[in-house]
């Protein structure tokens, strides 16, 4: 394997353009022949010539008689390299070193993964280090180019864009989360110890509350400035920002009105649900469910009102406490639907004086409980009936997850169970056979449709090609 490196001086200039021709030697940072993993019906390693520049990682044919090696067959822009994955700089049993290049989703390579290997560990380490170095530099230069393209020479707009990027960065959000958590812990400690006014402890909590209020005000100002374009439209477009503004003013208001100290806890609730993405998703899911849940509640309310009206007319004289007026009957029927001692505290008081069962009373309450329960069961079945796609039973097995890492682990575990021969790809027969071994809510049956073209073995990897699936 031939490899050549070129000494570089100063900084590489990134242009953001993927070349059509293999760059000249003076542009190369690193070049050589690597073996690329090709997954089809069988796994093969194909030698490719690789030229790494500040702009891109270019692939071409290996030099051989009659083969044009100047044309770029494929390339990866260096600023779209998400990461380099390897096994900790350890060679395999044959001395090869494998590494995987992860690309940006929705980018030039559409999130594809490129797996290569070198014949020595030192060579593989050299490639990984250079790729990490150049991709980090290219990303910074790409940000600069995007700023210039979007905002021109306006230093104010560029500074505002940088502020927004820094504000939305992981470090800034972790800092804000730390401040929110610290504010909550201070409120908890104050509620636990309840220091007397004028003591050192009470003054410490007062100063801490002032500090947190000022920090939240500063954070709001930074957020407001970062989203101040188009007359602050980006800021007010997000409802959570409006909540943030309200909460900060509530914090300032509670400092001015000492008789309302409990309102400052609203600061934690709103801002925590805004900043913690997992909690934010829960709130959005609850908001999205308001309409179907509201419809279900209205139906239950209608049924309850019918039985409450009937109960008022029938049991008014026998039990004025529970059925004296419509409002009394309505509350009683809600007690029944919740299962709160409705049989012993309500129904049996309406039986005959000797305690024997009154069939009419029993039918009245039992029918209401059954109809209310059927309404709830119908709603649950309506949600379950949405699983009607061919592969929906398979996706339902991974539909419940804690976070992105948990989802990725479940997807990868499902794929490994389907890929029995560990080839990294699935043909139709292997996919169909693997589906039968995965427990699903209902069996999945697949069949080929004629006209699919030649056989391919890269299911669930690059594309399904011309194969199509339908439910038998």
C-alpha cells in the first residue's frame, strides 16, 4: 500500500467545494490506497485510492493500466464528517485496522457510513488523526462562510448570530440548567429550615434569591438579543420564550411584593420544562393529546349527565344526600365512575330495608359502570388500531424508549437479530426469515413484487433498490 504525506505550513483554506478531479499533489494532506468495505450478497474489501485535502476526502480508482485515476468517483466534504469510529486503535487478528467515517445527515453524503481499513495500525492512526484535525478546522471555516453568506459584512448581525449559536450550545444550556437546579435547591432548603427573619440564614437565602433573579434576567436579555432579528419575531414565535419572559417578571414581582414568595417556584417549573428537552417533549405530547382526551371526557360527561338526571328523578326521595338535586347526582355518578366506594357507600344504601338487592337499583349502577368502561375501552382500542402498516408491528417493538441512545440501541439490537450471518446487509430471504423470529403483536408476511430487477443484498443499509414489499 502506497501512502504519501505532505508537510503543510499555516492554515488550510477551505472552499466548501467537492472537486470533480483528483487534487494535485501539492494540495494533498494525505494520500494512499485504502480498502473499502462493500456489503452486498457477500462482504468484500475493494481497494480505492484516497486523497485527503482541506476541502474533501476524494476517492478514485487504484492506478492500473487503462484506468483513469484522475476522476473523483466519490467524495466526503471534510466539514460534513460527523465523527470517526474505531475499536480504540487496535488491529484485528490479521493485522488490519478498521475505522468508520460518519457523515452528516441530510448532507452531501446523506448520512452514509464509510468503512475502510489499513494494513497497519500506524497508518490507520495517521488517517484518523488527520481526519479529525481537518474536519474540526473545516467546520469552523464553514461556519464563517455561512455567516458571511447570510449576513454579509454586517458585524452586528454576525455578532448576533454568534451569540445565538453560543447560547444554544451545549455548554450554555448546561450552565442554565445548573442555575435552575441551584435555584430549586435553594428554595427547598429555605422551605426545610424556615430561618427566622433577620438571621444570617434568612439573609443568605434573600441574597441567593436576588442572585438567581438577576441571572435569569441576564439570560433572558441574551436570549432576546440573540433572537432580535425581524423585530424579535424569532423570539416571540417560540411560546416557551413568552413563558420565560413572564416567569422572569414574576420573579422580579415577587421581590417587590414580599407577601407572594410562593410565586417564585413558578420560575423553576416553567423554565425546567423549557430547558430539559425530555420534559419539553412530554409537555408537547400532553398538549397534543388535549383534543382526543377532551372529546373522550365530553362523551363521558354526556353519559354521566344522562344517568345523573335519571337518578335525580328516581332516587330523589330515597337518598336526598346523593340524589337530592342534579348537581348532587352528578357528583355521585362521578364518584361511581372513579370506583370510590360506590357499591358500599352509594348503591347499598338504596337497597331494600332488609338489605336484599334491589334489581332496579343494581341495573341502574351496573349499566352505568359498564357503559362508562366501554367508552374508555373503545378509546384505547381506537389508539391500538392505528398500527396497520406492514412493518408497524415491528416498529411497535421499539416505539417505547427513554432517550436517543436507548432508541439507537433497540434499533441496532433488532437489526442484529435480523442479520443472522452478521454480514452487515440483509437480502429478502434473510429479512423475511428474521421477521418470523421477532415477537410482534401480529405476524408480518412479505412477498416480492415482480419487476424488481437484479438481486441485491443491502437491505436496510443504503437503499432497498428495486425491491418492494406488500402484505400478503
